[in-house]
C-alpha cells in the first residue's frame, strides 16, 4: 500500500503537467455541450475570418461538440467555390442557405449513422450562426476577384498577371515542366477606334478575348496586358506546342466576324512567343515575348514570331 506522501507527490506532478498543457486531453465535460453554448462559441469563432474555407472548417469543428459528423461539403456555383471536410458517410442532410433572398450556397452534412430529429433540429439551429459570416466571406471573395479582373474583357488584369506569372515560374521549376508565354496584339486597333468609335473598339476587344479563351485549356490563363494587348500563360507547354497554340489563336481571331454599324471589320493579330529558360526571371520572359511581338509587327503583322 502506498504512503500518503507518495500519493500526494504523484497527484501534484500530474496536476502540474495538466496546468502546463501536457498529459491527457481536456475532459469532455469541459467542452461546450449545450446548443446555446455551441451557438455562442460559433458566433465568436466565425467572425475571425473572411476566408470561406476557414469559416467552414471552424464551423465543422465546433458543431461536432454537439452533433457527431463524418463530413461536411459546401458548394456555391456563382463563386465557383466547392469545399469538402472529412470523409464521406452513407447518410446525409442538405440545406440551401439563403438570406433575404440572396443564395449563399448548398451545405451537406454526412455520416454513417442516421440523423435523429433532435440532431437535425440542432444542426438547423446552428446554421443561423453561419449565414452572416458566409455572406461576408462571399462578398469579400467577389470584391477580391473583381480587383483582379479586367471588367471589359473578363480576363485577368495586370495585377493578376504579376501575381500569377511568378507563381507559374516557380511551379514550372519545381515540377521540371516547361512554361511558355504568348503576347498577342490586335493589328491596327487605333484605326478601328478612329473609324468606328470606341464603343466598337470595346466590342472588338471583348470578341477577341472570347475567341482567345475559346481556344485554350482550363489550365491556361489570359490577361489583358495593355490597351489592345493580351498575354497568355501556357503551363506545361514547350516551344513547339506554344507555337501551335499561337497559330491557332491567330487563325481563330482572324476568321471570327466583327461588326460595327452593321458592317464587317477585317481584323488580324500579331503574336510573340517565349519559353522559359533555366534560371530566367519573369521580367526577362516578358521582355523576350515583347521583343518577338515587335519582330512579328515589323515583318508585316498577322503572324507569330518566336523569341530566340
């Protein structure tokens, strides 16, 4: 039988370890266990971020203090947003989230056991704490995306291009994959504006952007680089393949019909192409594409030139 002094020493050490954060996990009774407690915790936690993924991750974690779940999935088609947490289960409950007529996405809870009526009621009650944080996160997402888009052509703008180009270069080097860049310029665009007006010029820009996007893969990216210039990033694409893409873009834009005041406008484009060299900087890659574009225009336009 242990003496009292030995017992006290063991208890003291255990308590000290717990105060320092070591040892066993917090007891279940120390966590919020009532609906009101979980809702209060959610209100505090979900206001700490404007990132949809973090908000839903916190929501998924906190509601499991009250209702056991295996997975949570979320989709908001208008924002092209789809998130999943946990592992899929056999049983599910889905909800369409909305606030004052504004659709905020579809949320699905999954687990392997059926949900009881009480659990379903608890989930529905806790969803109210999610509405305002998700609404704010979606508004912030739209504002952020808008700041990176050219409103006329719905392509990326110069800010987005600067952010993306370096990232693509880093990925190209990390995965040992080629990266190519096309710089496209509408030939004699000033004449279109001068002859038919700026509104006609805007329609041409939108049509050219649509033509470019229609010829590319989902992984390729288009940016409005200047007034009538577009920059196309071709990931995992070498020199020869990039040249083929460039010729396809040139043909597609040339054969598309452009109208101004009911009259057809003849339109051609010139392109310069560069492929990333070992150790090359983003500035150098851009400069070589721009130089190749200058060569294409100097040699008569309506053609593709490759950087040396």
